[in-house]
C-alpha cells in the first residue's frame, strides 16, 4: 500500500509533505472563520483523481451503503443513541490500533484507512468495517480513541483531535467530505455518535481549546455545527439537535457557553451563531425549531437563561438578547428565561436587543411577530407573562402593557394551588390529636333501672334447714319454708311492703314452738331490716 501511494504521488510530481502543506496550513485554518461565510456553496477540494463516495470509495471498490447520501440532510435517526458517558461503539470486523500512523499487530487489509495519506500519523483504533477512514487524507494526523463506521470522505476527520486535543469515540459519524475536519483540534469532544453527517458538518467543532460533551444524533446537514464551541467555547451536550444546513454553526464560539441542546435548533441556520463571542445560553430544550430561529441569539456578550419549548417558527428569537456588534458599549442584553413562548414567525425577534433586559418570557408572545423588538434597549424587569399572544402584539414595547401587569410574575415561579379536594385519603394521621374530654355533656342521661329484666328466676333450695337459726336473721327471708316455692322480687309501695312484713311476723309467732306472745314488740319490720 505504501509503495502504491508513493508511486501515485511521484506520478503527480509532488511529495506527500508538499501535498499536506498545499491542503492545509495552520494560518489558513486560523483565518478560515472570516473567509467562510458561504461554505455551503463552495465545492469540496479534491486531492485525488479517484472519486470518494460517502460510506465507500472507488479506491477499495466497495459499494455505498443503501439509503445513505451524506450530501443530503438526514431527517430520520439511523439508530437509538447512547447517552451514557461510556463509549459504546461495537466493531465486528476487529480493531486495528495505530500509533503515529503505524499499525500494530493487525493491519486494515483494505477494510479501513483507504485513500492517499489516510490514517497517516493517526493515533487510535479503527474498525475494519469497509467504511472507517475511507478517503484521501481521512483520519490524517487525528487523535481519536475508537472509530467505528466513521470518518468517511475526503478530509473526513482530518487533523481531528490533534495539538493536544482528543475525541473519545466516533461511531456512525463524520460521514461526508470535510466532515469533522479539524474537530477538537486543541480541544475536546467526548464522543460523536450518529452525528455530523454532511459536507463540512462539525467542521472545526470544539477547535482551539473548545469543549463539547456528547454529540448524539445531531449536527446532520451541510456545515451543521461548523465551528461550534470553537476557540474556547463550550457546549455541554448536543442531543437530537442542530439538524439542517448550517444549523448551530458558530454556536458558542469565541468563549461562548451553551448548556445542553436537546431536540432543538431544527432548520436552516437554526441557532446559527447563538451564544457567539462570549454569549451565554442555558439549556435549550425543544426550542429554536425553524429557519433562522435563535439566529445570533445572545451574541456579543448577551445572556439568555433556559429556553424551553420556545422560539418555534421561522425567525423566532432571532438576535434575542444580543448586543449590537457596532456598539459594544451597549452590551449586557439579558433575558432571564424563555418558557413556552415566542411561537410564531419572527416572534420575539430582537427582544431585549442592544442592551435590553426582560425578566423572563413565560407563556407569552405566541403569535406571528408578537413581541417584535420588545424591550429593545430598554428594561421590562417584571417579565412578560401570559400575555401578548395576539398577532403583532407588544411590538416595540418599552414597558409592560396594562393587560400584562396583573399577571406579572416574580423572579421565582409561583405555586399553583389545586381547586378541588384530593381524592385519596391522607397517608398520615392529623398533627393535632383530639382532646380526651368531650366539648359538650351527653344530651340523654342514662336511667337508673336496667334496660332489661332478668332472664331466669332464682333457684329454690333443695332441702329444709336441719337446725333452727342460732341468731336472729339480719334480713328477712325472701323464700317461705312451708311451700318450698319461690317468690320473685317486684316493686311495691311502702304500704304493700309493711303488710307483707306483718304477715311474715305473724307466721313466725304461730309456727315457732315456745314463742311468747307479743314478740313483735321487740322486732323491726322486714322493710326496716332491708333498709339497714
């Protein structure tokens, strides 16, 4: 292979060193930003008479993968991305390890690193999959941990991860001419998965001390994520976002910062130059979807907090919270947050522009040209909340309209109190237990008599006493000894009780042997004995 490459170069009359120098110089890379305004219209440079196909090469004679064309935007996901920080690429053909362009024990054998100077000075591992590092200068001088089904096309992954930079993984990514060209050159990218599909996609991304976490199912389109987070910029992650030609180009470049971009920036030049030149944007979630949405948002030192389900429509949030590049003294533009707002063509276009300030836009400005140039160069500290939702509403306002004043929110979100009682019983007892004593006496006092009579009569004695009593009884007997029958107690008047007692005493005198007359004079009545 080396002899074949050398003979081809000699036939063209140039050496490999001259070829590389003629392609890229470090000064040209450094100045490419200013001279690359119309990159999508420029034709890619060719360094070989052989035509390099996406996902394949005429050099190796392999066929293109069905359904793929890296020159056209991929609208559908090719696979479910792994959002884990762990590198998840799987190679079935075996990995070939390179160090400074020299392969280890295994070689590609035509299944990887095919093209003039492909994998020259490369350090990392590449999969033998008939796709990876195919094309002239592909993976040249790159520093990439693992490449699987990636870096296919002329100059694909050229200088990626060099000059102290590093890319952890490229899987199903960087497919197209100049894709991932000089990405993480002096910077860092954790992983690129199912991303950077198209001409100059991820070109110079995280270049020159820039940093990007995971790029997953993102940056698919010509020049998408071009110079993203370059020159000291930072983007935490780009997930399912920046899908469209030039989408996220120059985003967070020159010291800018953007949090996680997820399900956002879908459209031509969506999020183009967002957070550019020291601008700051928080997390961007399901937002900035449409052509030119969030275009130049928060540039030149401007600031926007989180953007959630907002800026949906062509030109929405264009130059929002941006500073005027011709008048840097007016920097300080700020929008604290944009939540469920700015949905419509040119909605929130240039809001808080040129030094303006808005204390949040929440459920507001949802119509075409709504809030156009609102708070431009002025301050609306209370924010715009749940109003300005008619077409062209709140255009050029410098103060909060009267219709919005009643709903002006504070800096912290309000808590919504439910209007109905909960349908589930509380899981804990009440905090204050009831007192022991009732608060009121009972209304019905219980009666003294029992509520029911006895269910059975007392049992009569089985035999008469064998001896007469030795002492006078303390209570009058309730059962007569002559009949053996029983008598049940019943309520009687005092007169009835006295009559009964007299009869009992008379029977005692008549039946007691040797009884003296008039003994009753020394005895109390039976009723009196019961009372004692």
